[in-house]
C-alpha cells in the first residue's frame, strides 16, 4: 500500500483516511514523496494486533485501491495497452501481494481474508 500511496494524488489519499477514526502521528518512515509520508503517519500508528483497527485499515485500503484505479485509468498512456488493461495488470500484481498475507481482493475491490464471506460487502455491493 505504501507503493500505491505514492501513485495517488495527495488530496484523494487524504480523503481515503478521512472519517476513519485514525489519528495521524509522526511518520516513522520519512523517505519518499509526501503521499508516502502521509500513509506512514497513519499506518505506523495502527495497532495491527487489534482486529477492529485492522478492519478499519482494510476499509481505507479499499478506498485507496479505488483511488489508484482512477489514477491508472485516467491516463491513456502510450503503446497498445488500454487504461483498463493497465489496471488489470496492476490489480493482478496487487492481488498477489495481498495473497501472501492471506487476503483476497474481489473484482469490486473489496479486501477479505481468503475464504471469508463479508456480509457487509455483499450488502454494500448489492446497494451499488
């Protein structure tokens, strides 16, 4: 997610964290762009052993994935690859990274533990 944060403009990235109940603190990792420092200012202060905080962080990561998709698809790029094809390649790469940690990313960019059903996601997806 740190790498993805560097590819999202600052304002949309801030919006991903807004209203999540997380409070930024001093970033432990100050290398990289301002957006990476913003991610670090939040993520470095999440208690990753607290399931409730992890659930909220995953919701932020889902928002970040949607913001990143918008960034990728906004640029037509060069060559024969369409923005949608580029996004599909990026999403495959991101999915592999999440799979190492036992998570899956659905086509609607919902993150869940491998094999887990998330009724809240199903309800939200149905409402969309």
